[in-house]
C-alpha cells in the first residue's frame, strides 16, 4: 500500500507541475498576443485649447501605415463635447510613437472621458479597421478615462 500511495503522490505532483506549466504557457501566449496599444499620456491646458498627448505602440507585427481613431470627447458629466478624428499616422513595429492633438475650445479640467468610438483607417499589410479594432488595447496615465 505504501508504494501505491507514493505513486499517487508522484502522479499528483506530476499533474500539478504539468498543469501549472500549461497555465504559464497560456498566460505567456496571451501576453504575447499581437496588440495595438494606445495610451492617453496627458491632457494639458494650452491657450484656448486642451493638448491631448497619446503614446501608441504597434505590437501587431507589421507596420501600420496609417491609423485614424474616431474619438468622442465626453465631459465629466458624461455629455458628448465633440466627435473628432485623431490621425496617429505611421506606427512602425514595436517602436513607441507620441502624437499630440490640440483641441481648441476644450477645457482639460472638464474632460472626463475619451471614447475611442471606432477606427476609421488602419492601413498596412494584412490590416483593416476591424482587425485593428479587435487588437486595440487602451490605457491612460491621466485623470481622464479612456474607453472603447
């Protein structure tokens, strides 16, 4: 009976190691999944405008020749302030790019959310707006929430 118990413990240990290894491999696959990262880095007041600074990193594995985001700016009260297009231009693979947009007549202190409503253009080999939308990962470093 002692041998059977030892075999059961060894089998259980082997199963646990194999299972945890499988989980680690699955997690690595998710972390390594191709994505298009867009971060609102800051929102700073400028004379009569609000300067929105975005950092974009292309993790899609192919150059993005043109990326245009359909963006909705919402007040802290949730009211649509305006719809606009932000052209992030060319994004080389795995190289962060910073893009700034001065939005006239917008008070940064009243900006509550930036909604990426869609992608108007995503050009590159094997890319289209639907593909880029599916791979879009949004984040913020400012007090303004980014959703999409």
